[in-house]
């Protein structure tokens, strides 16, 4: 597939690297370098990062935090991660803008399709923070929503495994990897690729999901150049 505009979904936990909490500067630099390969390929890229390395709303709920309050705290965690990525990209000479589901003046403006598309078309990387701006929705769902808003060709979901398997490859040595899957096949097999709301949004709007290992250097560029890396759900 010839990608012209993608949305890259990264987990907040991945930014921890080998740490138990927070942001690993080395991992952040690696991710920024991977994003640079997209920019160098003249592909427009928007990025959504989770906030689980700092705070997860659901986890906070189990510790006694009100669910709505916890979800807003999680949204602010994604703003922190987005600012860190913006700084790392800037060190590589890559210009980026942060937009957010919740406005945080003076850090970022409110997300709107018009703003995002204008920035993308002018060559900026767009980092979209703040989830959907509403509680009870995950960053997976925010990724699907934002990808549809900006008319991305696909969601690239960066994980720590090299695609979608019929079982957890970290626990089952006999797990089998899929190179391609239809949405219906993934649903029937009960494969947890994204949360159900996000998956349904992609399925109903024919938005492909590319699942790949973000921690392997060069993977992102390989996919953009047509190499068979990860799993494509379509």
C-alpha cells in the first residue's frame, strides 16, 4: 500500500524503556529517530501517545481515584508525553505541533481537523494529546477517531511484539503470527488488537490497522517501503 498520511499510535508504557515509571530518554530518542524516517519518506504523520507510564485512569480507579477525575489525569499524562516527544523531534530538526482534546494554554491548542490537516500539509508532525477530550474513552479510541478525522490511510500501532498472534507470544512459544487479517476474522477469533470501541470504528470505516514492533530499529521505514513487517488488519 502507498501511504501518504498515517497515524502512529504509541503506548505510554513503551516510553518507560527499562524503567518502572516515567520517560526513558534513550527510548524517546529512538522513537523520534523512527518518526524521522517517516518524515524523510515524505509521508505525513500524526502521533497519539498514551499516558500509562505516568498515570492510567482505570488503574487509578482501583486505587480509589474517581473514574472521571482519573481519566482527566490520564489525559494530562498524554500531554506530558507529547511535549517530551516534541522536544526529542526538535533535537533532530523536525518541526511538530501539539494539538489536544483538552486545551492546555500555552502548551497546545485544541484539536480540530482543520488545524491538524493544515499542519500536516505544511510538513509538520502533528502530535495529538488529551485523548478524545472525554472520560471513559481510551487512547486506542482516540487514535481511531483522530485517524478518521484527518483521513489517514492507516493506523500504525507500535507495540513490543512483531504483529498479531493467535496467542500471547510472550507466554506461548507455539503462538502463530498472522501476516494479514480481515476485521471479521480478528473479531471472530477474539483477538485483542485495540479496544472494542476503537476496533469497531476502524472496522465500520474500513481503516486498516498495521500492528508492528516499534522497538526494532527501522521497522517503521520498512513498512512504508512495502516490506512485510508486522500484521495488517483490513
